[in-house]
C-alpha cells in the first residue's frame, strides 16, 4: 500500500497507529497526512482570526469557511481502501431510544448512569475513570431507553485528542445528547464542547436550514430566494460553490440563512440533534448560581450526590426524544396497556402506516381502516387512513379488509371463481335436444 502525504484517515490516537500492522514508513505517511490536514485547518483559522470583518473581506472569509468545512470532512473520511472500522466503541442498539452522556472528565457522568439505570459504572474523583462505553437501560413510561456512559472528552477532541473522535461517533449514533457540565466550573465549558461537536458535523438544538440545493449536470447556477438576504448574496454563494467545484446547481433560499448554513447544506452530512445541558453538582454552588443556570435555554440542574431534580431530568429527556406510545386494541376487547408499540419521528415516523409496519410488514395491504382513540383523534373513535399521524398514548384498533372488500360484491366481483385458463374450465353439459 502506498500512502502519500495527502492520505486521509480516521484513527484517533497515536497508539492506534502504532498498533496497526503497517510498515513503519507507511504509518509515518498516514500520520503526516492527518497532521497535514489539522495544520491546514489551524492555518486557515489563524488567517480568519487575523482578517478584519467588513464588507470587503466578506467574500474572502466565506471562501475560507468553505475551505475549513472541506478539510474537516476529509478528516472524518475513512482511509481509502479500508472499511472505515477502526477501534470504536461498538455497543449494540437496544430499546426504543438511545441517549449519550457527553462531558468533560469528572463531571459525574458515571454517577448519573449508575443512579438512573442501576448499572454500575466506576466513578471516582480522578479524571478519566471511564475508559470505554458503558450502556445502561432506563425504564421510563413503559419504554426502554439506552443510556451510554462515555469517557470524558477534552478540548481538541474533534481533532482526535484523547478518545474524542470515538466518543463523538457514539454521540452521533444516538437520538439525543445529554451534555453533562460541572455547575461549579467555568461556563465556557458549554461553548467548548458545543464547538467540538460542531466541528464534526453535529448541530445541537438547531433545525436544518431552509435552503433547497440540487446539483445538476448542465445549465449553470440558478440562484433564487423567497426573501431579502442579509447575510449572503449571489456572488458569495458562487464563490463558495466554486470552492467546491460545483458549476451547475439550483439554489433556493427559503430563509435568511448564513454562510455557515449554506456550507452545511452543500456538505449535506450534518446531523441535527436535540441536546439537554445537564448542570451537575449544584450542591456545591450557591442558590443564585443554581437559579441562573436553570434559566439557561435547554438546561436542567441536578445533583447526583443529593439525588436532586433527577425526575425533572428524565421528564425533560422524554419530552426531547418525542417518543410516541401506541396501544393496540383487539376487536371487542380492552386495549393492551402493558406493551405499547413505540414510534418516533426520527426512527421511521409516526403515521398509521408506520405503526402497521412496526407490527408486521405484510399488515399494511390488509388494512381497511383503523379506529383511533386519543389526542390525535377528533372524536372517539375516529376512522383513520394510513396517512393519519398518531400521538403519544393513542389507542388503535385495526379493521382488516374482508374477502368481499377486495373485488366488489355479487355480479360486480372483479374476479370470479372460474379458473383463469379457458382449457381448465369445465364444459357445460350440452342442451338436451
Ligand atoms: N459534590 C458532588 N460531587 C459529585 C456529584 N456527582 C458526582 N460527584 C463526584 O464527582 C466525581 C467524578 O464522578 P464520575 O461519575 O466518576 O465522573 P465522570 O464524568 O464519569 O468522570 P470520567 O469517567 O473520568 O469522565 C466523583 O468523585 C463523584 O463522587 C454531585 O452531584 N455533587
Ligand atoms: Mg466516568
């Protein structure tokens, strides 16, 4: 295998590299390749910091942002010719949702996991107590939610410091992130962690930008917007597209988006996730601080040692996950409230069709209509079709098609019982003379 200095790879630690069964010269090449990209990013960041922000430098800054986004994507790409595996924390998905605990070392992630799930995870006052991913299960509202305790991450995690990249990869695979912060430490930690997660394409508590973007084969670039744009203009977009070597595309801005939003849309690999900021250790700070922290957006204050506010944390987590429990009701019987079908918008959708598919793939074609009781119904029971969107705690009874429903009745039947091939039909007895 020949690897030039530009080879991209996603191994995180130098130790990972040393454990590879590659020749020393090859390892050296890969290492230099990665360092090359990180250095290039640093150089561009330095140039951006030096450049004054004004109308004249706007286009230049936009181009630099696009360059950084491209390099970051390169950094995340698996090495050519490999399966992209590497040494990650593989934990099988279990339950109806997955929640990852992300935070600096020694903020109380393992203590929280032990409290919420009953699964023991080593907790100690020294940093980096946890070295791998430890899963636990929260039983909440008739559902099972997988909670993952992860090693602490530090600044520079997105570039591979510590085991940062593996940790962030697990965070990406989860449904929501609980960012655990130490209430007694600097508030800057929240920004640092958010920046680290943003650097690898995670967007916390944001919705995808309302920009339509489609690459084309010919026809040049068509640029349109449904409202006046204050952050970008046509020329800036052209320059960014030029940076990506895109010369034919259709673009429609449906909101007053920023340059970063536009780059996110071009890159197309961003993950938009909900995040709850959990301030732990409120037992060691004053009541004023607790009050201030609890008023920050998407924040919950807790204390693991005193078991304060944990029920609030669970209910907040539940709300953010948006799980929809649907109970089934067999015809003529009471609903089965013990075992709900759990749906969610992120995992396949919440329509009646998704509900049927959840029970069995072949069910949808047999459904005539469903009867729905609950918040989503206008009156009880409501006759609904497959496209009806269900809400949490709805009760559903499926009414199946009957034989006669398929092909009409009596002489309107679309298919008779007669055999399809004429040769198979029985001849009528000849009329008597
Ligand atoms: N005062 C106080 N200390 C706490 C609280 N929760 C946890 N701790 C302490 O914080 C220290 C670190 O807790 P851990 O649960 O190991 O923290 P961690 O985030 O898992 O740390 P790493 O695994 O190293 O990343 C332990 O000594 C805990 O006793 C709390 O609510 N209040
Ligand atoms: Mg831990």
